[in-house]
């Protein structure tokens, strides 16, 4: 019985750890990882490009700076952020794995007790 209890305790610790990481990384809905393309898209534009945009009437004044900026950082989300293996990490995945491990341990223990009871 101690093995089953240990599995339940480890499963509970995984759930608590997932919740703590989710809170610490910004409480995002979907998991995400740093992306070089996002960093490149948010890089400041060259002075020549800014002059060209000014000529055609597009103003990139102070209000436009930082508008629509996407943060390229890690965030553990409540749900997986995509089918890419690194995006499968999420609170839901951690809880699912924990519940599955606890369930398998509990079923195994019950079957073991039932088998011992049938022999004796």
C-alpha cells in the first residue's frame, strides 16, 4: 500500500508544481516558448525604412512604438500550445499524466488485493 500512497503523493506534487509554474510564468492559456522570429519581428526598423514609411504617410510615432509587441518568452499554459512536442507541456498535460499514474497505481493495488483474496 505504501507504493500506491507514494504514487498519489508524487502525483499531487506534480499538480501543485504545474500550478506554481503556471502562476510564475504569467498565467497564459496556451504554452509557448521563446521564438527567434518574434524577436526579429519586434526589432526596431532601420532609419531608411522609417523615412520611406513617413513618405507614404505611415506614421510610426511614439504611440506606435511597442504597440502590438509580442513577448518571446516561455510560459506554461493551461492547455498545450500546439502539436510540436515542446508545446505539449502544459498544466492539463501534467494533471492528466498525474491522474493516469494515480489511477493505474490504484487499479493495480486493487487487482493485487483481489488476486491475494482469491488465493487465500
